[in-house]
C-alpha cells in the first residue's frame, strides 16, 4: 500500500513587525503554492518552519508571525503547519521578566514534540535546540561553565528525542515503531556543514559556534530511533550532508551497506533572504519511486532566489528536474493489515457492515487461497498480522449485534490462530518460539522472514500440511459468510489478490 507525504520547509523569516517583509513573504507564498499544486492528491502536506520566525520576540513581530502563518494556512495548500523556535524567537536572559515569549505566543514546543500522521505513517519530531548550541561569546572566549552546561543540554537532546515518543498528548502510533518514517526538525544544524564554511561574523569563524555542542551523542540518539532525515535552518545557507555510523542492530554476519545506518541532514536558508543571503525553501516528497523499482525514497527539491531578486528556481539545475533522490534504506510499503489496524484504532465500535468491509481487505490476500507458490513463512506472517487485526475487530464489535455474528467473529479468530499453529508446526517452530512471535505486535515481514526457517521441518509431509491448511481456510470462509462476505477462501486464487 502506497504511503506518501510532502513537507515544504521554510526557515529564518526574521519578521520584525514593521511589514517590510510582507512583499517578500507574498512572493515566497506564491512560489510554494505553485510547487505544492503538483502534490494536491498527497494526503499529508505539511508546512514546516524551522525557527527564527521573528528577529526579536516583540508584540508586533509576534503578531506579524501569526498573520503570516494564517496566510499560509488560508492558501489551502497544506493539511498541517508546524514550527519550532529559533534563537531569535526567544527572550534574551536580560529580558526574562518580559511577558513576550514565542514559545507561548506561537505555541512552539519547549523541549520536544512528536506529531504522528497516520495516513502516511510519518512521525515528525519537533526538537527545541536553543539550550544546546554555542551561540554566544563572553569576552571573545567561551565561558567554561556555559560551555559545559550547553554540552550537557546537547547530550540531553537524545533523551528528549526518545521521550517525545511517549509524551502526554501524543497520538498513539498505530503501527510498529520500526515502520514509521521519522523526520526530525530542529533549528540549529546538528553537525558541521560542508557548505558555508567561509562565512565570518565578528572577525571569527562561525562554524564552532553554530552547531550542537555534543553532535556525536545527538547523532547516536537519532540513529537508534530510526530517524531518516534531519531538517534545520539557522545558518542561512543551503546544505545537504549524509552521515553514516555502524548500525547498532547489525549482526556480525552483515557487511557492506547493511552494516551502516545513514541519516541525511538538509539545511534550509533564510526563506526571506535576510542578511543579504540568497532566499530559499525546500520541498521534500516521500513516496514510492518509479525510478528505483518501486522502492521508497525522499525526493528533495531545493529552490533558491538570488539576493531576493527574480523568481525562485531549482537550485540543483544540473539534475533531472532539479530533484535529489535520497534512498530510504527500508521497505516502507504497508501490509493491508497495518492500514486496517490504524482505522480500527480510530473507531469506538464496529457495526456488521464495517466488519465485512475490513474482512474483505484482511482476508482477500494470497495466503488465504490455494496457491502452492506461497511460502509457509510468508503465510505465517500473514496469519500473524491478520490475527492481531482481527482481535482488535473483536474487541470493538458492537455487542448489540446478533448472537450468531458475535459467535462467527470469535470462530474466525479461533481459525486464524489454528492456521498460525499449523504453519508454525510445518516449519518446525516450537511452542516457546511461536509464543514470542505471537507477542510481537505486527512484526515487520522482512525481519520475521529472516528469523524463520526457509523450508518445512524435517519429516514434515508437505502435501498433508497443504490439505490441512486448505480445510482450515474453507472452514474460515464458512464462518465468514455468517458475517456477510463469501470470499472463496481455500479455493482458486482470484485475480488481483495482494501478496
């Protein structure tokens, strides 16, 4: 099942409340709206602002920022708008008694926030990095105590990153964590950038002062949490980097690319072209790529406007369509059971016709028909995830429905469990190992297949196992007919049945 989303990233607007940048914002909005028209059918379309919405958090500047965000919302190009605070959005220490704070005024996360988009399986993590970056000087040197405090704060970002997935108010992820597409957004660049090293401020190199104080700790935390892409602003430069470290989950037998875990870090320049820099924004489209054999990838298009003059045009004009394609490294295609579980989780109760619809989606799959080409391991995976989904259906089935429907629903669940037992026995999987498999919630197909035997167990009568399986499937179909649909389970494989 295809899943996709689009993120339009803008950054470092530096609004000051005077209205002088509204014309520039209008040009930016028109350009983004034009590019987003190509993605009108994508269910999740997100505008992401990676900090420094204002130049100083005065009432007029904050009001202007609210108006600009509202104008983007009114375009209808986006299904959601998210933002994080930059160093210019927060009060200076000397202004600690001021009432004005962008965190509260613009409702920006003070530590971390995880936003889950169930249609695309995107987990967008918003991480405040203001306390963890070296952005100030004391007497032309960095104060040791301040430096140590910021290093500690930077190291804590990893803890906050992990904590965001269990924070109060976060929508529960209705699919396994390893199947989420995780994108992390913060204001400061987490690691040194290759681009823009020649920039100088106050006569000193800015590079040591611009990125996080504990980058290695941060990268390790992001890697362990399956973050695929990091988006940031702050530097007012374009930049794209790939960082790879050994995968902590890799086994000794894995080599080559399988041994490495890769994260891409994408920078966004000032979208209003502040400080005389080129203006820019990024469009990130995640989805299946026809160029990569149907595998999923991030298609990144970077747009630039030289010195705020003329139109926005693709920055990478030497590439086809100006698009950079970044491999996602994992298979993000959803099993039909995943989508069903997400929909079931959003329901309080299920009626008979809703159960019939879900049954068609869950059971009209290759493993439920007489197809000798289906491996036992693949069939076991299908039965496991279907049984988990069916248990959710059973828990939400309206008890006011007919008694025979309730009994049929329970019988289908029982038969699914017998199919699991029968397939496991054919593969030579003992009871303890099967118990561990049952305890996993919607295990990843590829991870499971690596754990399972490839062939039936020694001494297994394959033909007898096939006969047992087909009889169980026919019994399953009989119970299913009590709920409405007759799918012909255990019979000939119908056309256009999913794997």
